[in-house]
């Protein structure tokens, strides 16, 4: 059992103790001991590791305050599909927070990536440009860049605004000079 936080309620004589534990803990004797020491109502609540990170706070791998602590009051569900959609490495060390679970920011940023990808061609899309058949090999929604490889060996990086979806296919719009 690891004590995470304690809250003394001013409006009623009560102390809430929040703790984490590997398994269910029978703390009836501990509550009796705490009541005899503090002479007030005691509640012990077991929380999960994500809740522990949310309560204690800290610094994420990005160098900012943990999203679960500073961005929102509630924990949103996070899935590995969110990491895939954001084109992140699926290395668990890189996409896990200090709590050992998937990073909370994956859920907060997921909608941005979904919206941005709607405006970009998907990887694997083929089209003709400059007289050569090209295939999209990488899409970076964050920088709005598309990398494509041509049959002639050329590899081009283009800004997303140069792509247009019309008549059921993607086309490259010539740059205005």
C-alpha cells in the first residue's frame, strides 16, 4: 500500500486518504488506528496508477506538466490506435507516461490528427505528377508535409496545400509563381 494523498475536509470533521496498491487491501484495522489518533471520521480510497499521476502531477516526456494533471479534470480513455493514427513509434517506452500507461496526451491530440489527415492523401495513394507515377510513402499531419516516391527514383516532399481531392482522386496543384 502506497499513500498518494490526504485531504482534510474543512466543512466536516473527516480526512480522506488516497492510496495505490497492487491488489485489494483490507484496511479495517488501519482505519481504527487512524480514528484513535485523529479523533475524526477517516476514509481510505484506493485509486489506480493513472489517478496517482493525475493527483501528484509531474513532468511529461515533452517537458510540460502531465496532461492528466494540468489539462483536464477527468481521465479520457487512451488506445494504441491513437498512437498509430498519430504516426508515433509503438515502442512502449516512448508512448507511456510516468504511470506506466499510454500517454494521456494521445487522447487530447487525437482529434487534431483525425481532422488533419482528412485534408491529406493517405499513405499508398498513387497519382501522376510531372509525367511520372508517384506513390505517397509518408504523411506528416503535424508539419502538413507529404513525402512521395516516384517510379523514376525521385523522392519529393510537398506541402499539403498542393494536394486537392477532386473527381474521386488526389491531384497535385501547380504552385503559383
